[in-house]
C-alpha cells in the first residue's frame, strides 16, 4: 500500500508539473512546424515572442535554478517509491535513472515547446539564433536533440566517470598498470579536457555577465538563447512594503538595544509605591506581629519565604532573594513600599503550642 501510494504521488506531481507546458501545445504546434519548415507566422496582435527585447540575467539564472529544483524533486519522489525495498537497490543504476528522468522532462517540455519548466515560469523560451529572420524562430529538431545530448550527457558522464575509470584501470588513487603508456596518456587527456571545459565555462559565464546572453556554454554552442514569451509590461516599483519592513526591523533592533538598559524592577517598585502609598509601614518587629499576613509571602518572588529576613520595613524576604538582588542592585528598594533596603536581619519566629483536649 505504501509503495502504491508513493507511486501515485510521484505520478501526480509529474503530471501537475508538465500540465502547464502541455496546455498550450495546440496553440504553438503551428509555430513549431513553421520554424522547422516554412516561414514563421506573425504573432497575433503583436503579443508573440520578441527576440529583440533583452532578457534579464536574473531571469535566466532563476530559470536554471527552478529546473534544477524540479529535477531533484522528481528524483526524490521516484526514489521514495522504492524506500521499502532492499537498501541500495537503485544505487548501481542511479546515474542511468536520473538521465532517463531528465530525458522524460525534456521530451514533454523542451521538445514540443522550446522551453524548460523554469523558463515557462519565468516567461522565457528558447530562440533559434542561427536563423536570419528577425522574428521568433523555435528550435530546430537538431538543436533540440543537441540540447538533450549536451544537457543530460555530461551529467551522466560526471556521475558515472568514476566507475568507468575504474573499469579501464584509470582510477585516480591506483597505480598505473605495467603497460600504462596508453592508459596514462588517456588519463592525462581526460584531465586536460576537464580543465579546458571548466575554463571555457568560466569564460562563457563572464561574457554572459557582460552581454547578458548565453549563460551556459551549451546554448552558445547550439546557437540558441532565451527570449521573452510575452512582452514585458511596465511595472511600477512600490516600496511601501519594504519601507514598512525596514521601519519595524529598525524599531525592533532599537528595543533590543534599549530594554537591557532599563531597570524594570525599579520602575515596578516606583509604580507600586505610587499606587499604594499606605501600605504596611516601617514598624520593625511590632509591624510584623500586627501584620502577620505578610509573613506568608516573599516581597520579591511571591512564594513562601525561605529563611525569612527583614530589611527595615514591614515585609519579609527570602534570604537568597534579598541577597542576590542586593548584589545586582546597590540601591535596591522594597517592591511593596519603596523603602530602601538596609542590612538584612533574620526574623525571629515565635511558635505557640496549644493543647487540644479530646473527650
């Protein structure tokens, strides 16, 4: 049941992810056929892709990040279908399965629509720059197949390269074989190709940052680039939300800095003395005998006083409470009556024993 549940969940997610790209398949089928054969029909009402409008760099990079997130999501859902099987079941063929899933995504996104999932979400689409026409031209069949090969192939080769090198005896950690002349040369060639590819990708990315086209070397090789699917509308930048967030963040940081400097206990004591000026007065031990109710509560912690002490007023404190607060605040006052705390003295308790006569 769990396996069937995960399989259905994965299939549903894939269908939802691909439905947005298959919805307009009928509307763009004529454009795709025209791009591969005849002349491209003019866009209706001038709302078609405009190759002359430059595409923002951030949109192109965000589209790639969305595609990567979708690939990871599909693989996670697919692997969860086999979580109740033997551990490590998919490990031997994991690179091939990932390549197969990527090819399925390519088949239902780039092949019919000339756009990946991330590009569709960012209002982008691939344009054939090899065409001399000034209008939008969809990718040719050769460009689509080349895009699939250069996108899926290097990823599979990167994940499978370690196993391939070990099978050929070209492991990086092992010693070269006895007849290692040819194999050692092949290893050096592979290392050189890898280094040149990384340098080429770096140079291409720097050119992309300068000109805003072809963020990846694959697009430059195939002669394709991203264009807007629909004309971009002029947007008014509203900063009300940002100003409100900055204001609240600044106010919160100000409170975090200010509150530790405020003696809340002293403010509470002052307010209490102003609201209740006629509390239990200074009466020493006589006041304690007259107001025996104050013995039941520590003026600082509000609990039954442990080792009760008095500080010169008619209230009782725990020994630990009055000592710790006196160390923290040299000008400690009683929170009940506002009297400045003096030397703590132990309260002398008198216990009366009454005889209980039983019949």
